[in-house]
């Protein structure tokens, strides 16, 4: 572009040089050219148009250069994020591998203690065994969560209303005391929720996690599960009237191992909601939390009718349940 501009300025430069040379030589001869007004207007228009075109071309070049720089930056960021996720996954896999044998040895040693020695009944041994099992489960859960970020989804048509009832029924079987407290509300008019293309196991696991949190932190109050359609998307809400989340921690509860300070008296690992967010985003959706401490919490899961193409897999090609079932149901 710079070369073209210089070439365009050559006639002007030649004229300036000639004028300077004539002035220096003392030449006083004047040439008067008679040009029709219409021709002068055309020439002037061409000159102005050429100048404008040069300015536009220069601006366009600067814009393209800036676009290329931004694309390179975004590409670098994407590659960096992918490399970070892969490094995180490898670290968790290595940690799982390195801890598995020591934890198994600890638990085997405790189990081998002779009942007659009197130490088997020692509550301290039971505590060590329980904490060793908790450590093994925690590392396994973190690895499973990391694997969820990369493995293909096993998509199939899913009736979300039926899935919600199945999840609530499973919760009632595990915790009969919660059966009477949980209700399901489905909005069908004027737009019912369509059949969705989802990974059934993973979405079911995500809903299980949210329901379990509502039961644990709901202070024995009612839990409402709501399903509605919004702009073609499915929206699942789980609302409780429990202890809520402190306002300054509401944005952090979806991070790995994060637990609200008012939830630390309840057993859990802090992976449950992180898993929910991972499942939602793998489907092209997201999850949000609205909460007031001391009043309750609403977790909203939003899912598109079809996940992005790069997340799709073939049903039965992976191990959806195996990758997700290890994740705990804890806030």
C-alpha cells in the first residue's frame, strides 16, 4: 500500500521539482492553458476521488492488519486454554495414579487388624479409613470432572419432563424423608418443552446434583423443580427455602472444590455444582444461581435444543455413566 501511495505522488513531486528549478533559474515565462469548465470539473472530481480512494484503502489495510492481530491473539488464547485444560487433566490423572496405591495400602492395613487385638474397635482407625476413602474418591471425582470437558457427548432424544420425574424418584428412594418435600412443575402452555438432543446420563447426573444440594441445604423446607420452554431452550429450575449462599460467594460456588462458608458443617467435596456447569456448557448451555442467605437458593440450568457440533458423539461410543457417576452430589 505504501508503494502505491508513493507512485501516486510521483507526478506531484515532479511538478514541485520543476517549479523549484524554474524559479531558481529566474525563468519568468508563464504558460496559460485554457480548459473548459466541464473538463476542469471532471479532472477535479477524479483527483478528489483518487485521494479519497487512497485514504479508504489505507484505512482498510490498517483494519485488516488489526483483524489479523486480533485473530492471532484469539487463536493463541484458545490454544493456551486448551493446553491448560490438557495439563490439568494430565495432572489429575497422575495424582489419581500416585495416590491410589498408598490409599489402598492404608485401607488394607486397617482391614487386616485382628479383631481380637482391641485396635479394630478404635474409632481413630475408623476415622483414618474414612478419610483415606474420602481422599481417593475426591481425586477420582476431580479426574472424572476433567475428563467430562473433552470427551464426546452421547446424544439421544430426551424427554426432560420424564427425566426430571426419574431424578426426583431416585432422590425419594435414597432419602424417603425428602419425597413429600419435592414437587415438579412443568409449563406446557403455550409452548411445551420440546424433545431435546442430550447426553441422558450426564444431564441426569447434573440434575441429581442440584436436587441433592436442595435436599441437604433446604432446611427441611419445600423444594420446587420447574421446567419451562424459553426461546426454544429448556430451562430447569430447582428452588429451595434453605440457608442460601452468602452474596460475596455466590459467583464462586461453581468453581472446583468451592464451598460456601455456611455449608462447611455439611459433608461434601465442592465438586457437584462444578460438574453441573461443565455438563451445561458441554451442551452449549449454562447454569446460574440466585440466592439470598437465610432465605433460599434457585439454581437455573439452561439447555439448547441441540448441542454444538464439536461436542457431539455417537450413542454408546463412550462411557458417560462411568465418567460422571463418581462425582459427588455436594455444593
